């Protein structure tokens, strides 16, 4: 796989050596058991896969290249490069300005952008409408387009479905940047509708089976379907794609559900005419991180620390998995670990910060699960580990421990 040129400040020689050792011993990614880092009084269970993925490193490399290649020019990002606060802050410190926030609200009016400016498309991609605005202004959007290839894969799958006269059901959060972009691209070729979860999928299924009337449909899905969408005739032939950061198991369950609806309505012998058996469009990094988290949760541990941006969808899903089994704390960096007795952490369900006391049990050795989302630098995870280590009296140093992982 390609090696990207990203700032060394995002990397961690400690974590990199562990990752390289696991990769050398398991090149086919069949072993999702965690790595145990035994410091005596405290043990860290490190996920088999976590941190920067291909798409994120690609986006960062392109953004830094844009700055290097365009001295003196105004450089803009459509919105956050990725959902990580430290990376976005670094880009802003380099003079890059954000045109919109993550919800599409405008910071800088389009009238202020001209053909001499450099505009970077973020890893989530963007909508056809925004693409047209930029092209009409004479901006070469393809030059610094960091859209993740796994996102464009979803767009291509949607286009293929549309050309075969399928309606595209998108499993995603309809306000999320990536889903807005996917919905826009999909709607160009196919009637499209977004479902957030199994509950919404079953509501849509109820309409398909005649158990929900048209008024209820519009009330439930009012702003989640494409222009000209006629549910009474556009839901008789469907295929499922997803926001790439959604849980793979959830996407599969939703696809299986709609296949079952079509079998109930049209008979199994006619299923191919009404349901496209699409391959899962979840990106490999999200899938690897989720599988690695399942591997973590098979181990005995006392608590979990998940590191990443609070608006990162893939990170919130890792939190969701961990909190089903044990106390879980979602932090963006080491600063939120205030002391051995107090931690600030994010409640992504209610979108608020919490403060928990006595979060580290007295048990010894204490076993802490540590992982991060695909947009979190290894250096940030390393910083979190160092902060936690400072509350203990480790029996050996990180350097001594690394001897076990020499490749």
C-alpha cells in the first residue's frame, strides 16, 4: 500500500513499531486479537487496527501539498478536512480557511471566492451543487480533491444501481457531510432515500408492505428523499449502499431486512427483479477497526478509552460497541484526562461533555482498552497512554517493552 508523506508530528514511533510487528506476523489480517502492553500495575489492550486510514493520510498529504505549491495564494477547505480537531487546527494554523461548517452552514460567502483561489475538497467529498458552484467560478476542483476512494466507490455503486432502475436506499446519518454528498451524487442517477437505522428501515418497510399511509411516509422521511420521489412506485426495486463509517453489522442487517420485505411482497422466485444484492460498501479501515474492537471486547478489561474527534462517526461507533460491555470514556486527547481521579469525556448520545470521578478502579493490574477512530493521529493516542501511565508506577519503560515488538 502507498506510503503517504504526512507530518511526523502525527506519527508515533512507539505505536508504529507495534503496528508494524502485528502486520509482519499477520499480513492477511486474520488475527483480530488485541496487543497487550504490560507495564505491571497497568496493562493496555491495544486494538489490532486503529488510527489513520488510507483516505485520511491521502487527504492530509494533499492538503499540505496545496499549501506548499501555492505560496501567497488564498487556500480554502470546503469544510473540516476530517473529523479530528488537532488536524483541522493545524490546517487553520497554516492559513487554510474553512468555507462551511460540518452541517453546510456558510462561514465565507461564495461571492468572496474567485478563480484565483485554491479550494480543497475534504475526504467526505461534496455535493454536486457545490461542485457546480466551484466549476462555474473557474476553480479546478480535481486538483486538490481529497475525497476518499471508498466514498467514491459508494457513488459508483449508486450510479450503477440507478442505471439499472433501482431506487437507492442509503444507510447513513442524513445530516452527515458524507451522506449529504452521497445523496447528492446518487440522486443524479437514481431515486434515493436515506435511512439512519433499523428503526427507520422498518418504518420504510411498513410503507412498502402497505402498513403505513402516504401521509405517515412524508412525516417520517420528509427531507430524506430525492426530488420527484414517488414512494408508491419507486420502492418496488431497491438496493442498499451506506455512509462508509456506519457499523457493518447494521448495514448488513438493514440490507437483509429489505431483502426480506421484497421476498414477502413479491416472492423469493422474483427477488432478483426487486432487490439488488450489493456488496457491502463499508470501507476497509472502518471494517478493520470495528472487527478489531470486537476482538478487544472478547478480552477481560476494566474500562475503555476511545480517542478521536467528537463529531467523528466511525469513532462514535467504536464507543457504542465498547460501552455495551464496560465503562467507556470518549476523549479527543490527553488534556481531557485531568487526573487519576477525574476525566472529561464526551457523551455522543446527548452531545455534551461529562465529568466523571474515580474512573480508574483500584484493581491491580488494571486493564485498560485503548483504541481510536480512523481520523485520529497515533501521536494523540500515544499522548493519552503517557498521561494514564503517569498515574502509575510502571515496572518497565515503553522502550523496554518495545523489545518484544522488534520486527
